[in-house]
C-alpha cells in the first residue's frame, strides 16, 4: 500500500515550520548560526515536499 508521497510531504511541512521558527529566532537573537540552521531546515523541507509530489505523480 502506497502513501502517495504523503509521508514525505508531511515531513517537508514539519521541516519548513521548524526551519522558519529557527530562522526567526536567529533573527530575533542575532544568532547567524541559528538562522543558517533554519534556512537549511526550510530547504530540506522543500526537497521533501518535492519528493512527495513526485511520488504522488508516479502513483496515479
């Protein structure tokens, strides 16, 4: 049974939210490493979202 990419998309959303929070915290505290960590998490989330879309397209 396939999840049609749902798990990847859910992970992607989680990472994008976590990344945005870290990015905002880094801005508020003037912490460049936390901002960079947040941007990395957001990018990872975007990739996972794209993987989920690809899996969904291939399972139709």
